[in-house]
C-alpha cells in the first residue's frame, strides 16, 4: 500500500508490441540496442526518431491499455513500465528508438539468455520493491518467462497478473492470476492478442478510492464487465 496521506498508486507492467508508431525502414536490432544500453550507440541512431515508451507502441494490447489509463480517476497516480525485448524494463516516459525484437515465439533457452542480457529479474525486483496500492501485470507467456517473477520474493497480495492459462506457474507467488483464453475473448468481443489490454484498460478505468483488489478471477471479470 502507498504511505499514509500520499496519493494512491497503481503500477502497470505491460509488454512491448511489434507494431510501432514511428515509421522506420530499418529499425534497430537487439544487438544494436545493447550497444545503446552499454553507452556506445550505433552511428546511425543520429538519424533515427525517438518516442516515449508510452507513445511508441501501436499494438492493440497497448492502445487499449492506454485508453483505459487515460480515463482513470485523476486522484490515482499511475506508474507505467514496458517490458521491452530490446531495452529491458523501461518507464513510460523513457525515450526509445524504433527497434525489432520480441520474446514471443522464442525457445525457452533463447528467452532465458535475453532475460539475463537485459537483467530483467533485478530490474523488476527494483520496480516492484516500492509501495503500490495495486500492481497490474499484462504479459504473454514468453514475456512472463523473461520476467522471472516467480523467482522474486515479497508481498504480491496486491498484484494482479493477466495471462494465458498455461502460464500461471510463471506468476509471482501470492498474486492473483487471471487466466485468459477464447471464452473470455468472445465474452469481451476481443482478439486474444488484444484481450489483456482490453481488460487491463477496463480495470484501470473502473479503479476508485480506495483501490480494491478482487479476490478471485471471477470477481475480476465481473468488475471489468460492469
């Protein structure tokens, strides 16, 4: 929970998307972004545009999530993080170059290697160590594996994770896991790809004071269906 007399905080951790708002004929590769992270950006970045992480992604999971975030109660402070398959865990206002990288469809071995390169476990541990009234995690299976959340220690009783039924074991211990599949997609008239963003956005839009954490997946789905 947030400290007494401070604004309530809802933390959101979502995934990058392949579709970007910046047009670029040759987006940066994973290896080139690692050069940037190491402090030696490729020369060609001088000619590339940048955008804030919150504005860079055009995939429907992200756009639906942002739509809900924009409609949130202004008394609630939001912390947005994007799990990027090239930059690692970034804040919503961090400037990024367009790039091409993903955890989706990769083998566990490749995902684990990328996760180590990006130091994701430590980055997420740091981000989650600060107080929040709710942490909402929207990650596909590959991204959940990369995040290594199940290895983290702490109190995750106010953490809600939206993901595939088969990925429940990748969530942090003590969190509320919301398994999403075709029945939920049909109910909310969404594609599976966009579903986490649709429901995450609905949850944020309906957040009120005090911030209430549902106790079961069914309660969460009822809350976002209102």
